[in-house]
C-alpha cells in the first residue's frame, strides 16, 4: 500500500494560511542548517533529528499544525505541490531519521535492512522527480508570503 507524501516549495512555509511564526521558523531550519542546497528534499524526520531528536521542536513551532496547513493549502491549490505515493519501504526510510536502520520484512520470510546510504539514495530519487517536474515550470509557493521571523537569531540545531 503506498504512503502519501506531499512536497511543497520551502517558501510555502511563509504563506499567511500557515501558522506563523511557526512556519517561518521551520523555513529557517530548512534554509539555514549547514549543508543545505537548493532543491534538496528535507523530510520532517530530518528536522526532528536536527532538533535534538525532537526535543527542540517546542522552540521552533508546532510542526503538526504547520504540516496540516501545508497539506490543506496544497489540496486547495494555494501552492504548487507534488503528491507522491511512496512504496512502504521508501516511506519507512524517509519517515525515520537519517541514521536510522530499518528492517523490511517480506512475505516470503526474508528480511532486508536499510540504513543511511539507502535513505540518501531514496531522497536523491525523490529530488530527481522534483527536478523533472520543474522542467515544466517553476514551483509556485503561493501568494502574499510573509518574511521569516528574525528571532531567535540562531535556530536551535543539536543533531543527536
């Protein structure tokens, strides 16, 4: 059974229908963390890892409310979005942090374990799908975007 994932432009977090300042702080986490590059897909699980395994989410915002708002916005056409039906194995890798090892049990009794390298491979495949979509035109984040909050001066990154 496929698992639905929704990819939006990171600037969509600055949309006025997204709870603020939470969306703006998450936008800063996506764009300011060392090593980020344009077009990179950053799952919520990666942000959770970077925010001390989730312990620092209260300093950033309510990610669940923000994600709900983003999904609503995408469904209503308030921004461009790429909805992906991920196979269960891919969803398990993406939904867990970057250092997690996932065991995949198959109907024939075999077990396969995946880790960080396989997760990175799956994310690069997803990025390729987004790049292919961008060949048709720019990814619209929505209108009337706000500016990200300037506080805190530095986001509280503490990868575990």
